[in-house]
């Protein structure tokens, strides 16, 4: 069998002839690496069972390569740090074999290879697999510079530019991707032509230039196409592994390109052939994509029921995994949009009149988005002393999933059954930690009827969902569930314009914008809003919209309804189950000591709020530290934080509260860290924070301070969408806490906002604050 081989750690690519005799003459570690037995190669390299001429750097390189193929990312990065340190000290060579002019390995021609670019190449590959495309760009660019400056073998140039072009494409920098692809295409290559074409095809695939990817794929020799999966393949791979690691990715790229360029008949044939092979299920991130695209074809051909079933099967595959890593898909340049699968299925169910099921899948789509964002996190808080048990369980879950992604010559299906049983067992164990944690690490399916039973008699749940240009409103009460299709065209622009007028108290355009959005989002469903309380579950840009400030012919929404918000309807179950804190005590932090960012009125606000509680702790200035919050917050029923916040919609888990530094902490209490806290708070108020418009994540969209605090143990969170006038904030907060003793937080906040509204009619002064959660 003919197959491309790698040098040590894939540092050069060749087109090889028959290699069996050469393999027999190599040392055990090199043989295991070439044959794709990465666990074995790792063990042998650690034992020193390499070729006598293999340097310490070469031996370490084998270990790093093995970690990379086994998807052991933590170990890989540590290994690469050690390898790079050796290279920096001048130990940059590894002995390996040379090749004749046809690329056939010549065992008698050993010579040195410069390994200085290799750490950057393997890091770039890993970052692409992990979805960290910006980091991948940096590493691939460094490798390319090293290859150029040190005049390395052409294989390094091909590898570096291929990774760089793909990383640019995956991060959305089209111009840079095309520029790098042109540079790659201009490289003069001989026996590496197929590898160059592979790099170009992957980039075109990621850019959606399917005509170019199709033309490029057709130029590549069939026996070389497994480099879509990796830069290292082995002459010893046979049977199922060839299909899983070579044929499946190759055929998927071909089918995808054919489908998107209009050759549906041929694409359908390939999809059906691949789905007919049970081994296609061994690479989940390609398997669901096959099901999804085959469903799209069925829907376009009028086979609605078949399409619905295929979409549902694709969702099942997606929901089996906690991790959002798509190693095989990303390597072939496929931009995997899981939310598109949910969207197609939901739209199909709505068209079929299966409204309850559509609603349930909307909730599952939100759950999938949250699980993806938190996929790398293991240190979640839990009641009792189970934090370490949670960490070890999630680590084991991640390890088993990583094993399913690991590449090697052993057919994945041989171990798939055992992995599946282990995953079921671990998922069952996660459920023992409670519904809140389960909702963060696995996709939870909550029945529509269960959500309806948790609604109040006078409550209407209004959940929005956006798919493509379609905007839907699910209107849910105890007795019924309705769906209304709304106009979603230009929604982002309308909300942005409204926010601009809201944040300027001198603006006279707020009224027309408020009425325009009311007409779009609320008027079509007013006949269904039969209760006095409205619970809004926003989607997308609607997370940034204060519904209270929408205005109809009979005034603002706040004048007719009490409004609260939820991140998803599914959280109703565990929020309602929480008992109120036994004693009422306030912890108030105001004006933390931050260089150049003081909030002098925030200290006055904290003291004014504290005066309304019989038991209160007030920390201002240098006392309002992160350590103090961590220590004292779990012991107070009410938390009031008048401090700046930082919001990063591109990396939401790094968003956080800006508190004063202390000896143990940097002062930034991030969302990631909040998910690891354990609170017992009836109410958390963030009075000086603000959430601006930004780039949205698909699915549940805004995963920030509020969601983290709810999981940590807050029953309700009051937060602001923009920074409000200090005097108006102080007045609103004192009104709010004065009423809190005799009313729940929703009614207390509404009464306070109406009081400010009577003094200052512009929504800038009163509409910024909104309550999320289940108040007592």
C-alpha cells in the first residue's frame, strides 16, 4: 500500500513508495510513531528505545507528537515548552533518514533535521483543534518565519503556510487567508505537491469557496488524501482505520463541495454511502455533519419527514459529548455550526405543527451553547464537600471523550462500545450532583409540560428564538403554548439605534424607537399576554433590550406588567426549588480602589442601602477586595455591589466584577471564577455594572455575570444594561430596598422604577435595571 509518511513528528512531508522494509530496520519508537501507535510510541520514547542516532531533542519530539495525536493537550503543551527550551539552548537538531529523489526513505542516509519550527507547528495544530484560532495564527506565523529565516526544508514551509491559511480562514479573516493561500500556491514543490494542494483545499473549504475546494480536491492523488486528517499517516494502517481517518474525511469534503456547488445527485450518493458504513459514527463531529447535510438535501427535495428525522439524529450525536472540540472537522476546514442543526430542526417542527417539541429543542439549543462555553471547565462549585469529586468526574469524562478523538491505527470501533458505556456511567454520576451542575456540563432535555407547571397563575413566559432571518415568539402559560412568527429583518440595527437613544437622556428620539420595537416584538402577541406578569427569555441582541421601556399606545410595558428575565426556561426548576435564606443580612461593596476608576457616589450608595438592613457589612475603597467578597458573600442573604465590571462578549468567561486587589487575587472576579463560588443569596444587585452591545455567541448568546451568579446560588440578580446617572441610581436603589421588605423583588423593582419614571420620564434614568431569576 502506498501512503505518505512523516519524518520525526511530521516535520517534513514526503510522497513515499513501499516502505515496509525500511520500517523493519528502524528502532521501536520510530516504528510505532510511523504506524500510528501513539501510546506505544510515547512509552518507547520515554524508555529511550529510539534509534541510536536520535538526539534527546528528537526523542522529546516523538513524545510531543504522540501527545498531539492522542489529543492530550495539557501534556502536549508542557512537552512543547520543554522542546522549545531545548531548541532555544541550541539543541535544535534531530537525526532522521533522508530520501532519494522520489521520496523513498534511504536508511543508509541519516542526517540532521532542524526542529526549531516544530513546537510552533504542533501548537498551531492543537489551537485549531481547540477552536483558538487567533492563537493558531500566531504560532503558524512564527513557524513560517522560522522556516523562511533558517531556510528549512520545503516541507516546513508547506506545513506552516497551510496551517496559517486555515487558521486565518477559521477566525474569519478572509483577506489574510487568501493572501496566505496565494503564498502557499506560489511555493515551488516537487514530491510535496499533494500536501500543498491539501492545504489549499482545506483553506477553500473553511472560506466556503466550494468550487475551488472541489477543483483542488480532484487534483490530489487519492492515496495522499489522508493528510486532510493529519500530516502523519502510516503504511501499517488497515481496514476500519483507513475508512475513519482517511476515506471518511476525504469523501465528506468531496460530498460537501459537490453539494454546495449544485451537484446534489452525486453528493447524495456519497453521503448515503458514508452513512451506510457504521464506522462513520466513530468521528462524531463529521458524523453529525453528514446527517445534517443529508437532511438539507432531503428537505430541499420535499422529503420533510426524512429531513426532520435526520436533523434529530444529528442533534443526538451533538448532545452525546460535553466537549465542543471538533478535531476532525476543523482539520479539514469544516466550520461546524451546531446551532444551525437545531435551527433547521426547530423550523421543521414548527412547520409540522409540533410546537411543544419545537419549544423543547429551543431550550436544548440554549443548553448546548452553554455547555460549549463551559466545556473546558471542571471546578464547578457544589453543595457539601463534593467539589473535588466533581473535578475528578469531569476530568474523567473529558479524558474518555478525548480518547474517542485520538488518532491511531487501532480501529476506533473496537473501543467505541466500552467508551459509550463509560460515558453513560459518568453522565449518570454527574446527575447525582444536582440539576444545576447537570445543566452546565450536559445538554438537558426538559419537557414543555414541566415548564408550564412551574409558571404562576398570572404569568406568561415569552421566549424568543432566531434562526436565519426568522424570529419566533413562544408564548407559554400554564394552559397553552403558542408560537407567533415575527419580523426579524433589521432587528440588530433597531435595537442598536434604540440603545443609543436610551443612553442619551437628551435624546428626543426614544419614543419612536420604543414604539417601533414594541410593534415588532410585542404587539403581535398582546392578545396572548393574559396575565399581569411577563417572564422574558431573550435571544441574541434581545439580551441587550430593556423590554420595560418598549412603548405601545397605552404607555410603556412597565405600566402594565411586572417583567422579569430568565437565561432559559429550563432554569425555572432549580431556581424555584431553592429555599430563602434563613436570616436577612447585607454585604455591600462600593467604590473599590481601582487606579483611575473610582466611583465616589458608589460608596454613598452602599452605605444608604446598608441603612435599610438590621444586619449589614459595608466595604468601600481598599476594603472592597476580591478576597473579602469571596470570604463574606456566602454568609449574606443580600449582596449589593456598586463597582465597575468588564464585559467581553468574545470571551464571556473572562468578564467580571472589578474589585480591589489583595494579596491573593488580582481584583477581577471573573465569570469563570463565579461559577466556582457557592452563595446562598436571595438577591444580588450589581448597580454600577453595564453591558454594552457586542459580538454575540450563538445559542444562548450572553453568558455573563448574571448566569454565573444564578448558578453560584443567587435566587435573583438585579443588574443594569448601561451606566445610569449617580443621583438617579441612588434614588432608585433606596426606593427599591425600601419596598423590598413588603414585596418580592420584581414588584419592588417595578415600583421603584415607576417612582423614578414619574420624576424623569426618559427611560435613561429608570429602564436600565432588570431582574433575572426567581425572587422570593
